[in-house]
């Protein structure tokens, strides 16, 4: 027996992104096959969401009538509707800077840390997605909507003709032959179409060659139990209920805690750091790095790795082509930079949004091909902008004040973009990182480029001033205000004070804060 079928749309890869796209295509009335090489549930990395991620998830699942998934856009509704799916609480972004092998002294000026709150309370907070359960739920929902799901299917070939694409492969000992009018590749970096079509890979401009080593752990304690902060100072959120980043010369470590006793942790680092630590020797390298940072040594003293370590010898990726006449790569298959600012999910969801609208509005129109080219160009441009920013952060991991300043580029435009979208004014922030904004885009590029070659304290100070100037029209949360000493709480008054920047009245801001649950 062979597996045959003719569909409107074939989606390759059933991570949350492929399943979500498949569901949207079904909701638009198309026949859809979703092809997965592996089997759910599976252990997969890429877990930390952001306010923009969750807003996009909420928008997409509302627009395409997927109510059971809308609940996953906030910690509180997730706990109510899907308590069976493990989840982590993410109230903000926590960064600590370390000099390896140095005892950590408490820095009263807080120049060795950056805490940026993303939500004022748990109920409406962001989350870390425990992908084994999260992605399984998405596949189940897709199947319930009538998506044909083929798991444990190895696709081996693709052939494009004038009116369809044929996919061939095997499912166990059965041959598989599927045809579709359009193929969406959601199979991740170096994925199915990239390899089958023999597409080239390109470098990301100004981004170093980096690697990753990571795992899921049990028995990891909480940083707050180490009582590092001075007693009278209360951080804007519990520091562990966050994406916790430990930055040092050559790389950084992430720690994400879930409510099922599992902690996701890993290190991303330059090739030279990875060589020095001998990443190939996975457990030893991990222990060596964590033991050279006192707070991590204590936090991981009893930790046990769950499914072994995983290593990615080349983290960044950029495909030379993103779309053809009858196929498109989702942003997560078109490229990847680094997990540093949790940019993978929002980029992917923005891509899903664009591609879904294209299929919704232009499927049979003569403009389809032209608009697909625009989709490809935007996807690549957003990837490059992300690479530029994170490349500038890598260049300043020893110069933490510059690192903090550069990260404000991200926090300013991310919070601005989220807010104007919530205010139903997305035209005020049309591109990720505002990279094509006529004033901000060029300033952003200049700053990121200059950040690669900072040599002196003066240059570093000047860079910080230039960052503050560049973000000023978008800075609606008081970033860079020295009174905060690198701890940024969420404060509704900041938005009212920035009403002009977000082109909104007090009434509009109040309504928006009520509708997103900020004020009750
Ligand atoms: C180390 C690391 C940490 C990250 N952390 C974050 C983070 O904290 N926040 C964030 O926003 N982003 C993060 N990302 C990025 C994030 O993982 C991706 O943006 C996200 O996983 C995309 O999900 P996806 O569903 O597109 O792909 P995936 O989850 O990669 O799913 C791809 C699916 O395709 C299947 N597949 C692959 N090849 C084939 C084939 N030939 N045929 C059929 N099926 C195939 C795979 O089995 C898999 O199920 C991280 C990435 C890495 C590498």
C-alpha cells in the first residue's frame, strides 16, 4: 500500500509553527497535509515567549478562530484552559554579567545586571513553552480541524511543475507520493526544501560564528534563594520568573524554569569560546562553564540532565532563497540567529501572519508571485536586522554597559511595537525592530556597526548616548533613565506620559490597558 494524496497545501514540519499554519489554511477552506519526520511528543528547544510573540499568537488564533489556542497567550488563561501542558512563568528579561572564575560581589549600582519587566503580574504574563506538550497540543488541534497528519514520514524528493509540487518519500515501508498546489516549509534551519532544492546558505552580516550546547535539567534551584540582592531592594519581578541570561566574555547562558520541575538551560558562544571549553565534550564543558560562575555553580549543584546534552555546531543560518513560485519557507526555516533576545517566535509568527494573509487574499490572483517575493524579501531583511543587533551584543559581552545600551534598542522598539499593535495602530511599527523605519533604521544600522569596534570608554559612552537619542521617539517605558539603575518595572503611567509618541489619547490608552488585562 502506498500513501497518496492531492492537497491544496502541504506543510512540512509539525512544530507549533507548521501546525499553526496548517490550521489557518484549513480555516481558510483549503485541504492540507502536514508531514512530520518524527513523532509527538518530542523534546525540542526554543521555548521563551515575549509580549510581541504572545500578542501575535493571540491575534492569529483570534483572527482564524482557534479559541483553544488563544488561551496560551497568557500565563493565567493557559493555567485555566490547558493546565495539562507544562509552562514557565516569564515576567521579564533578566541579565547578569559575569567575569568567569571571579567571586560575584553584589554591585550596589547594579551595573552588572539588567532587569526589564514585561508584565505587571502573573495572570497576564508571558510564558516559556514546554514544547513537548505545547507542540503536541497544536498537532491534535490541527487534526481535529481536518488537517491530514502524516508522522514518521521521511520526505526524500520534491518536483515542481507548472501547476503543482510533488513530494515523495517513505512512511515505514510504504512509499509516499503527495501533490500540492503550494508547499510551506516549517522544518527549521537546513530543513527539507533548503536541502532538497539544493539552496545555498549565506552568512549573516556582522554576525560571528557561534555554537550551542544545552539540555533539560531537573533539580535546579532558584537564584532568589541565594539572596544576592540587598535586602531592602525588591526587583520588579521575581528574578527567576523570567528568561534569565548570564553574559560573559564570548557567550551567554540561558536558564528557563518550567512548572513541571524541568529547567531548560544552555550556552551559546563564539567558536573560540566553544573550542576553549571543548564543547565536543558536552557534560564536561557544561560543568566547567557553570562552575566558573558562582551563582550558577550553586544553582546547578544538584541538577541532573534529562535526555543528555545536545550540541549545535553552527547556530546561525540563512537560506539564500525564501520562496519560489509554489513554495515558501517560514522564517524559522529561512534562518536563525541566536536565542539571545527570544526573537525566533515573533519572527516566525510575523511570517505566518504575512503568508496567511497572502493565501487568504491573493491565492488565485496574478499578484501572488510578486507578493510572495515581497514576503521573501521582508523575511530576509528582518533576519539580517536581528543578526546585526545580536552581533553587536556578542561584540560587547565584555563591555556590559555597552551591552545594556545596545539591548535598549531592542526593548524600546519591541515595547513600542507591541503597544501600538495593541492600540490597533500597527502602521506605526510595520517592521520587526523597525529596521525599515526611515529614521530609526539607518541609525540602528550605524550604531550596530560601530558597536563592533568599540575601543575606549569614550566610544562606549558616546554609543550609549547615541542609542538613547535613536530610541527617544519610541522609548515609552523610561529606558535609560538613570533613576531605574537598570531595573525597569512596568508602569502604566509611562504610557500616558508617552501618549504623543504612540499617537493616542488618554482614553484610548486606558481602554487598551483594560482590554489586555493590565488594569482591571
Ligand atoms: C538553542 C535554541 C534556543 C532557542 N530559543 C528560543 C527562544 O527562547 N525563544 C524564541 O522565540 N525562539 C527560540 N529559538 C528559535 C525557535 O526554536 C524557533 O523559532 C522555533 O522552534 C520555530 O518552531 P518551528 O515549529 O518552526 O520549528 P521546530 O520546532 O524546529 O519544528 C520543526 C519540525 O519539523 C520536523 N522536520 C524537520 N525536517 C523534516 C523533514 N525533512 N520532513 C518532515 N519533518 C521535518 C522536525 O521533526 C520538527 O518537528 C531557539 C532556537 C534554538 C536553536
